[in-house]
C-alpha cells in the first residue's frame, strides 16, 4: 500500500506523534489536517468543529493558500456533505462530490474538488468534528474514486487518535482557564490582606496628621512622612501583584527573566531580603516552566506572608535534562505533618499537583524554628 513519499505504519506513526506534541486546540487541529493530507496524499484537507448554531466554531484547512482562503469568504455552514458527516456520523467516500444529490455548491473562489473522503471525529457518542480530504493525487479509475478502502481505514485510525488529541487539548485549555481563575482568586486575597491594610493605615495616619497640623506641626510632619512611606509600600504591593498577573511574561521573557523580575519586585515590596540566582538552566517545555514559576510564586507567598523570614532565596539550576527549583527561607518554619492533619495546607496541595502534572518531584523540608526549603525537580522535554 503506497501513499506518496510516506506510507504504511511509518506514516501513521509520524502522524500520531505529530498530534501528541501539541496542547493548544488550534495547533492540534492544524496538525491533524496536515497529517491526514500527507498520509493519504490528497490535494486538500479540512477539519470543522461544529458549534451549536448550525455553523463551525473552528474550521482548519490544508492545501489552500491564505489568499485563497480569504477569497473564499465566511466559514461554511453545516449543510450538504458536511451535515451528513456530522449528523449521520458515517463515512462518505465519493467519486465526485459535485454529483452527489446533497451537494449545494461552494463560493466562486473555492477550489474545484472531485473525489472525496470524509468521516466524523467522535468522542464516544458525541461527534466533535468532521475531517475530509479531496482530490487524491493519483490516476483515477474510470468513473471511480481515487480514495480506496485502505485510505478509509487509515483515515479512521487517524480520526480515532485525533479525537483523543483534540479532547486532551480541550482539557488542557480548560485547566489553564481554571489555573488563571485560581491565580486571580489568590491575588485578590493577597491584595485584600496587604494593599487594603496599608491603605487603611494610610487613611488613619492622614486623619491623624490633619488633626495635628494646627496644634502640633512637628508631629503632623512626622505623620505625613509616614503617609508617604505607606503610600510607597502600597504602590510596591500593587506593582508586585501586577507582575504576578502577567502570565504572558513567561512566554515572552522565559522562566529565568520572569522569576528574576518578580523576585526584584518582591524584594522592594517587603522588608525581607529576597534574592534570586540561576545556573546552567536551559529552556524547557511550556508546561514544565509554568509549573516551576507557579510553585516558586506559592513558596514565595508563604515565606513572605506567613513565615516572618528575614531572608528568602530562590535558585534555579540545571539537573540532567531538566531543572531544580529551590525556595529557602529563615522563617519560623512548620511541621508539614501537623499542618496536613490540621487541614492547613499552605498551598502544598497545589504545589504537589503542579509537580505531579509535569512528572516532577516536590520536596518540603521544614520544622518549627528551622526555616523552610521547598524543592521542585522537573524533567526535560
């Protein structure tokens, strides 16, 4: 069985590996389409993800230039052959799609298509997409379809794995949304505990200064100086919060630059000395770097808000193909076992979940009066 330059098991394996490398839904869709077109040596391929209103939430094509796609116009509706694949959930293999009674035409800029192979992508009983190819690059049998029963079988195998890849990508994006919501919630609590308290103190101090300005100008001047100091601390807290709210910095600047910036801001915003050092680090996959960043943030939050530490040190070093993060403080420390039994987790559950999610190992060493060291080791990609 031959399908152009790549064929058989090797081609299927390459296609499945390509799909498994991506986590973003759009990237997964594009990989599925490109893999299908190459695997079956077709001129055109497309994949549509239906919405609930008779159209497509996403529609990805391969074999059509950007200029052609723009000229074609709006996304197609769920009609004709596409509707049949979505609603009847069966394979369609046609010698000439234009001669099928369900064919309803296409825009003038649409490329001409003849032989056609399409099938639904299913997650259990739910149809989550329609994958189709057109114009197989081969000699067509007289009045027949260029796509064969073997092509249909290959595309069915690809579609089954595409369903898994697409479902995983959707779950990943949903988990990211939940993570962002979780981070915003945590940040809101931090703002309430830190900035709000400073602003309340600032208000009281300003009122005291106003009451003293006539009868004791010297004391009033001292209170106003305290107002300025509190305002500066509040501004630093807000700046630190804004830095934590910018997950895009990780994509744009990388882990080391992002951590260094956050540590510098926290060092200015708190009385504790906060330092950062890195050695031999090499860029890791996005999931590993995000886990390292979020665990560092949680550990810093605990050290600066709860431990009473005077010094907090953050280090990131290369270890094998991966990396190890350490956040160490000289604060009051705690008994991790007692903390767990008392139902106070100090973010340890969240940190362990992040470590487990990337195949990493989290180690927490602490004791009352002995400070705390949190270490996260993650593998490479």
